[in-house]
């Protein structure tokens, strides 16, 4: 395009953008929050217990009282099935898997893993951070002062050539964050080869651990869902079962603020973590676990619940993808993922434009996750990645929000091209 053509296009886009801005909208696509209609799906769970119901666990324990630090056996079995580990290797906690991840890092900082010196007493501690990735993972390691090393994400998962090299050569690298199925935000599911390479890692540090946050393990959105190879089984087959620590929750299955979280690990790690948690609580909220078991029942019940979620979410993802294709397709302005599940669509706008797009959207009443949030320290080296969260707004609002997003992406790209011609 000539400069004159670009200026004409800019005027056209600016007028369209100003029209949206004048509407005074207030739309939110900042985080992967379930919508109100999704929350309604789990309301019957509040009625499954009553003052006249039996509140005794299958073990004979009274769920109103202290005890059962690992959680109800039925919940251990449910999460064991979701994570692909033996039920006895599962600790069921409160409502937040992020809380359990934070506590696991804290345990490593104060007491260590594998009989090694606690991380806080070692000279240098580093973590590998596949990016684009989950901002709250990065926030945990940053909080503890752990140095973060960015590892590029590919269509197969993290760049395993880089992971293997760094882990094998640097004993100060102590862990890696992973969201292996429908990764946040790219929607990528790690390939079988990637999982096998994780299980075969030979880290220089004896206390290196894989933080396997399987947050979206049952969150499929299509008839052809992704499948994830069982990391724990692959590790057991290689004698590396102490490498991974696995996490999951019902946060996006039932109630995000009142779900159940769990973690699992190999025999040695789980014993260390049991001791760590034993000083924090005399037992989890077993009444909430009872509610969940009565409502979800088993793996089949979870699948039925997730199908109900899919019926709500699939049209929303279709809106996002259709708007992107209709308004940005073939223009060289952006590229985006086409996830089969999870909670996000990852959009790469023109280099150097992400902050501008997010700012334009905000001025027009659309709140997005901050540009750079999907990278360690909030610094996207190419300033291009934006995480779009379709789940919370109703479809009608989502359509308006995506119209604003698309015109903002075009406007930012046009301004960038004009700058290059000056």
C-alpha cells in the first residue's frame, strides 16, 4: 500500500472505531471466568446435602469433624482418574489448585525436595517458563524471587530441544511450568513425543520438578478432542516418577470459588508434601467434597457435566473465531489459534502492536488481559501476543467486543505501517 492509501484506510478505520467508542460499552474479556449460565449448571449441588443427610464418609469418618488430611477416598479416586495417577498418590485440598502450586514452591523453598538443600539456601534458583503461558504461574515464581527463563511454545508444546539442553546443563534450574492440555493461552496440547521427552529428562539438579498443571484435562469443546499422553505412567516406565508434580481442580467444572483442588506426585514427593501440609491444616473441607461426589459421582458424571459446559462455550468460541476470520483473515494483521478445548484463544497481532490494541480496546470499553501478561515479567519481546477469553460475556456482548477488538487490531497495524513510511 502507498502512504496515501494507508492514510485513507486509517481514516476509515478511525471513524469505525470512534463509532464503537461512542457507544459507551463496558465489556470484559480479561480472564477465563465461567459465565453466569455456566455457574447455574452446578446449583443443584447445593441441595445434595441436608441436615438430615448422612455426613459420614465411606471410611466411617464424620465429615463435619477434623481429619482425613488426604481427602475423601472417592475424591482421591476421581482426581486420580483425571490426572492419571494412583488414588493413593493424590492429596485433595481446598478450592484452589493455584494455592497448592504456591505451597509446593514454598515447600521447596523452605525444606527442599529429593534430600537437597532448600531452594532459599541455594545461591541461584531458576525456572523454565514456556511462553506464551499462564501469568499466575509466572507470578508465583516471581514472588519467591526465582529467576524465570522463557522457553518458546510450539505447536507440539514447549521447545524440548531447549528444555533438554538447559535442564541437563544447569543445576540451578529447578522446575518448569506446564499446562499440558489446551495450554493457557495457546490451546496447544503437548504431543506424545513431548510428553515422552519430559518423562525422559535427565536434569543436572536432583531437585528439579515438572509442575504439571492439568487445569483443562476434561475441558473439551469439539467432537474431536485432543488426547494427552499420561505423563506419570511414562515416568514410572522410565524410573523418573519423582520428576512430575501434578495439579487439577473442579474450578471450571463446578464453582470456581467453591470447587475442590488436588495434587499428585510420586511416593517420595507426596510424602514430603503430606508433611508440609500437615502443619497447615488438620483436614480439608470434607463437606464440600461430599457435595461434589454426590453431584458428579464419578468420571462419567464429570463427562456429562463437561458436555453441559460445552453446549454453552462452543458457540462463544465460534463467535470469536468467525469474527477473527471475517474481519482479519488474509490481511496480514494477525494470526490466531483454533483450540479444541480450554478457555482461551491466543492472538498474535502485528509485532509492536499488542499494547496499542489492548489500549484501544480499553478506551472503547473492552477489557482484555494486559499485553505481555503471557510472558515472564510481563514482557513480550515482540509485543504481539494477546489472550482472548471468550467464556464470561454473553454471546451478544461477545460479538460487540470482538468487533471492537478487530477494528483495534487493524487500526494499530495501520498506524504501525504509517510509522515505517515516515
